[in-house]
């Protein structure tokens, strides 16, 4: 027996076996810091590196595209401030979350994705334009730090609600700079033992455009470029003929809107010429680009870039003369398409060109996955985190769009649209007018409506069917109606403002 025990111990020592060896602890991967920067009315192609506007300078957006990913096909599900912002925060379509226009109050049932981030251990901050429900400007669920304003706010000397206390700025304080300073202050004073989520939501570049004093008249002497569809064939300023621009099949509501609040022939009732309007937009955008640069500089100086992911996005696009229109709301490319840049050192490959179609409803689930938080089944969007990280992913090639007629701006009808990687079908509701079908590969400027083309009858039929299948699947077959908000609306009004 004694010999057996000695033999056993010898074997143990020979093999280096430790009977009670403790398992090694695996270090937990730190949660990513996440920053989401949102601008207002920034169309997808007005960034320096896009080359659309030769004189436009956006070095910090250019940097994000060069060092991170440019989502080349990013879209909103509704091209209007409040519905789009609600879709970003809830991951839902407008007919699902119920905020269908700029007057809709936030339903009590709404849950915003930062609420899930808080449960996952994040310290969260919202800074800037909220614009969902005009009844107050105080803090909303999901945010530990709050600095915001009522409605659209104002470019100069804004009134900011900071954690429940209103602060009135003076001395020509510029709103983009004020919001950026609050963002940097949050980053500096945050709890450094927790990951953070910062939502920096700019007023700029919402009309009527007012640039920072340092940028005023930067582009005063530069001529803007006009789209081919700005003037119809036969117009004295037109550069196309009827074989290139099929103006006969442009819907009548588009033609009549030319001479209106949102039309190039009487824009804002003649308050500003188109060329000045175009230049001021570009000048106002410079402040947003500088804001991005300041945030990146802070992250870099404090060695936070390695563990941070930064998003930059527009809440909707903006028309500058296409089909004779300005503003948004319609389902044309320049209205529903937005800039989307994502940057994260050691996470996202530099100079990535992502061609998959991404929508605003996909932002919430993506950020939740990147944060390691569960994605609720109530969200209509899907996470594209794996696409950002360069992993093979099965992804959609079709997106859906909706816009509901507004009493305040009755020129644009209710719109539903479906867009694939090749075709776009636009259907109008409540008006006696023509629908639209475009082959985006052959006709990216949407100059030739194919809805009457016999060769495309089956395409239009299939897309119309897909549209209604989507509405049925997402419970969007019922038209949401909201009580009229504001003193200018009552039972006497016919629908004008």
C-alpha cells in the first residue's frame, strides 16, 4: 500500500499535475462607448468627399468616411423630423410608433433604445433637438443627462433646458456651438467607471438656414449647381428636352407645388432667392462638421477612440430644386436618402464602402447589439452591426417608406413607396393623380416615370403587391389620424395654413 501511494505521488510530480488548480479568470471585454450625432435636413450627397458640391468643405465628415465606414445607401422610413427621430429612437415605423407628424405627442407606450442601454450599465446623455411633442422640453426616459429645447429652437441665443433648469444664452451664442460644448462637458464629467452613450442632436441644418457668424458669406460668391429636373423642358432655364426628362408623367401635385411654399418658383413665399438659400445651407452645415471634429478631438486626446464607436447621420434628406421642389416629405432620392458614417478604431475597417440598404429603423437594434444589450422583438429594424464589423451577413435589398398628409403643409399628399436595389415604386393616397416607377440603375436622377410603360407593368404590379403585404405584416393598413394641434387649427379650417 505504501509503495502504491509513493508511486502515485511520483506520477503526479512527473506530469506536473496540481490536484486543486484554480481556473484562470477570463477578462471581460469592456463595453463600447457609443456616440450618435444627428443633424437635421442633411441630404446624403452634401459632404465634401462626395464631390456633389465642389466648394463644400467637410473635413471631419471626410475623416469619418476615410477612417471608418460610409453607408452609401442609407434611408429614412419617413422624411420628416419628428417621425424620423422617433423611428431612430424606437426602431419602429411611423405607423407603429404613432408619431406621424411634427405635432404628434409621444405615446405613453413608446420605449426608447437608451432605456435598454441604461439597464445594460451605460451612462446616457441627450443633447439638442428632441422635437417629438411640442408640449415641454424637459427630460425624457432613457437619459441620465439632458440638455434640450422646445420644438425647433433657434440658431442664436437659444433657451436650453439643462436637467430641468432653463438656461438662457446671450451675446449671439450659436446653437451648434452651445450643444457641442454641452456634449464635451458631459464627456469630461461622466462616470468613468461606466461605458457611456451620447446622443448629440443638432438643430442645423434645418431651414431657415442661419450659419455661425464665422461662416457667414463663406460661399457668397460661389454659384450653386441646378439639378436637371429643376426646370421642365421648354422652360427658358431648362437644360434638357422631353426625351431626357419625361415631364408629361410627373404627378400634377408636383407640378403645382412649384409655385408654393415648398416650390422653387415661390419658395417660402418669395422670402429668399434660391441661390442664397443654397449657399446658406452649405454655410450652416460647416458648424455641424466642426462639431464632429471637436468630439473626435476630445476622444482622441483622452485615448477613448480605441473603445468608442461614432455614428453620424441626417434625420432626413432635402430637395434643392429636383422636380421643382425644395424641402423633404416626398419619396424622391434626395428627400428620403441621408448621410450615414460610422467610425471605430480597431473595429471598423478604414475606408469601408457599405452598399447594403440601411434605414433609420436599423439604428436602435445596431447600437443595442454593439453595446451587448438584447434587441426587443417590438423593433421593426434589424442590426447591421455584423456588416459594420466586416462579417458576412444575409441582408435585405428592399426598404419601405411612408409619409402622411399634414394639415399644416397640404401641398404634399400621403405617400407610400417601396425601393429595391433597382426599382422604386411610389403610390399616392387620397388624390386623383399618377403614381411613379423608376429604374434607379438606368435613371438615378428619376427623370423618366415608367408607370405607363407596358414593358414594366409586371414590375409595378409586383411592387404594389409587396407594398401592401408590408403594410399588412406591420399593421400599417389603417390610416393614423391625430387631433389638430396648435391655435391656428380648428373646425373652420379647410386644410390650408
